[in-house]
C-alpha cells in the first residue's frame, strides 16, 4: 500500500517543474502522507480507507506548482539589453584572460628561465585566473539552468559512486601537482613539464568514462 | 459545528507560525497539532500547508533545514525567525482587534437598545 502512495505522489509531481525545490517538496509531502497513513492504520482504520484519506489530504497542488514555476521564471524579468551588456562584458573578460594565458609564456621564452621571468609568468596566470573567477561570480545566474544544475548536484550528492569518483580525481590532482613540481625542480625543464597537467586532464576524463561505463552496466 | 473555511484560510500564515514559537517542527506535526487542537474539526491540506511554508520562507518569517533522523524518514524542519515572531505578534494583534470589531458589528442587542431610546 505504501508503494501505491509513493506511485500516486510521483504521478502528481509529473506536472511540477523539474527543480531541486520540487524534488524536495515531493519528498516532504510523501513523508507527511506516509505518516498520516501510519497514524490512521494505528487508529484501526482499514488500509483502503486510510489510503483514500491520506491521498485526499493532499488537496489542490496547482497553486503550489505555480509558485515553483514563478521562481524559475524570475530570470526573464531582466531587460534584454542588460543581459546583452553583461554577455559582452563577460566575453571581453574571458577573451582577455585567455590572451594573458598565451602571453604568459613570453617572459620565459625571452629571458630564458630566469627566476624573474617565471615569477612574471605566474603573476600573469594568477591575474587571468582571477579575472575568470570574477566573471563567473558576477554573472546573472540563469535560475532554470541553475536549478537543473542544483538538482543534478543534489542527486549527485546522494550517489555514492560519484562521491568515490570525486575522491579519486581530487587525489589524482594532488599527486599530479606534486609530480609537476618534483620533476620540474629536479630536471629544470619548466618549459615542457606543464604537459603533466594535460596528462592529468586526460586521466580525469578516463576516470569519468570508466565510471560511466560501470554505471551503465549496472542499469 | 459549522465553520467558515474561507475565514480560517485567510489566517493560515499565523496558524502555522503559532506552533513554531515554541519549537521547530515539520509539516505533519504542525498539521496534526491543528487537528488535535480543533478536535478533528479542521486540518490543512498538504498543498495549502506547503504554499504557506514557501510564502513564509520567502518573506523571511521562517527558515527550513533537513533533519538527520537515523531511521528511514528524512524530515524537513521549520524554525521561526526573529522577523517571524514579530509578524506573529502583529497578526495576532490584528486578529484580536478584528474579532472584537466583528463581535460589535454582529451584536444586535446594543442597537435595539438605542432604537428604544429614540
């Protein structure tokens, strides 16, 4: 009977926008209905009557779903020109940052690995990274997209295999970074050792693919 | 007992705030307390309850957090904020005044008394 209640709530929430808020709300309401059902059974009511009573107490969810929908739609209240302006600014910042990444190697090439040149390279990289972070933080957030991401992140949190994957990749990055400094200081070949990070990215993608493969086999 | 459901519905917010004054609570507990207090004469529909929760949370009257029950059920708890307490006091005061006024308006005795005097 509890499975029937669960199925019923699922069907009610088919109409709801697919956001984290809606998922949480579903869990909340389901729990309440199950509590109510249990209480009715404990009072000695028959299963069928308890089911009907519990389901009837949900009421009309239209207004509730409208509120959820409204939270998603708020984004579109931003005037279009404002969004355009922001988008242009963001594009300019990103382009400049990427340019700085490329240019950051020039001092090293010009001054042949002197400590000052290396310091300048890191300074330029740090500036560029700072600009990208600033751009990300000041973006007008798209609630619809955001909520989907939020929902995915929330689902992810409940997924143990993803937790394991995150642990493995963060561990891998620490090792990669340590390896990068070790090999660079011992060989002094700073001009080529940065390739370690490319290899790191490749390994990360491979781990991701491996986990996806295992998950698909499980399904 | 016949009740005007519409009249009560207008006070859903303050009805929900009242039990939260004492301690944090979750949806079913609040609704059950309402049922017990009214001897099963009144209960909120889930949809009404949660629309009110959303509204109260958005206006900053309450906060919510997931409880960490060990066994099975995961419940979302609601706690009242300082602003929520102020709102409760204001709404309670409004209700007392309104109730008094409606009592006066609906009471016929005094007017009959006046008519006799004229």
